[in-house]
C-alpha cells in the first residue's frame, strides 16, 4: 500500500470518527438508565446494571407531548416544503427565462435574506405574530420557514432552468402546448433533480429548526420536536432525564436518516447537476 493510499485511509477514518462520534455517543446514552448517567457510567456502551434497553424509547413514544411534537413537525415541515418549492419553482423560472430590470437585484436580495441571522428576527416576529393572532400556530412557523428557504431554493432552481435549452419549450409550444403546459410538462420534469434538492433542503431546515420553534410557540399546539425536547424536565427539574432526551433525539433523527438513505442518489444528483453549466 502506497503512502498516498495510507494517508487517504487515515484521513477518511479520522473524518468518520469525527462525524460519527456524537451519533454513537447519543445512541449509547439512549440505552442507559437515568441512574447510570447520574452516577457517571463510563464507556460508550452501558454496563449490565445500567442498561435500560428499549424502555427509554417506549417511554418517549408513549409521551403525549412528544407525539404531538412529531405531528407538528411533520405537518409544518411538509406544508412549508410544498409551498416553498411551488413558489421557488415559479420564481426561479421567471428569473432564468425572462429579462427584466432588477433581476440581479432580486437575486442579490434573495442571497442576503438567506444569510440574515435568524436570531435578530425573533423579537420583531414575536410582536408581529402576537398582533396578527398567529403566534403559537402552524402558520406562525410555516411563514418564517418559507422565508428563509425560498432564497436558497430559488438560487438552486434557477441554475437548473438556465441549463434547459430554450428550444425544447419553444418546440412544445409549436406542437400546440400553451406556455403553462410547456412549463408543467416539459420544463419542470427536466428540472426535477433541482426541485427535489430544493424540497429536501427546505424539509431539513424546517425539521431541524430550534430558534423559531422555541420562540414563536408557547404551548404544544405548534411546538416542533427540537423545541419540545427542551421541555423534557422529568420528575426532578434539577436532574434532566438525559437518557429520555437522547432517545427522543434519536427518534427525531430517524426520518432524516430514512430520507437520506432512500433518496441519496437523487440528492447528490440534484446538488451536482446544476453546479457546472454547459
């Protein structure tokens, strides 16, 4: 084995350890009993006396607050993803195909919004949502999620639309298709990898968000999973149930892992197809 290959193997191993160590650690905590964690059980895998098995997962899933949080996260994330992708697709197509004044300004503004610090908007949104009556509701979270994911989705999709030959749309119109039919039946299917990528990025942002979820909710009516986990205090408020929190975090991560494993090829294709033009 050459030195370069040895270096590559060592580098990959270090990266895997660095990335997977927190995952292994939190899975280990989820199988430990609370007493073992309180007493400082050493090692990754719990000892026999401190092994709780699947009981932590059963307790978390049976918790009404956690089940409600799962429902909230699924509903809010899916609705925000659907609306964001629809709006981003229409906006990106207009930016890629049409010539109008201020196009560069629109793209620059979208990029600035995507980079805007989320924390700085929590206070104004809190007051505005209370005034409008959408505080602690699904729309109160869907709107900010859409606002912060639309710019990135527009940038991603506009790159795909620019790569699609204009002649294909014109040929469809020559064959009798309307502009809307050509867009829906020709352009959108060709840009499917970009649409899929935009949907995945939007869903991940909405599912993993904590700042908006903890700041724009006050009850279980709309509180998502990341915010709900912070309210797991257990019977002793001075001794947080770390094992239950770890089990809840693992359960909350499972949908993301499933999506990545099932659609990993489409995700990679969507992220790379629009990277190089021509």
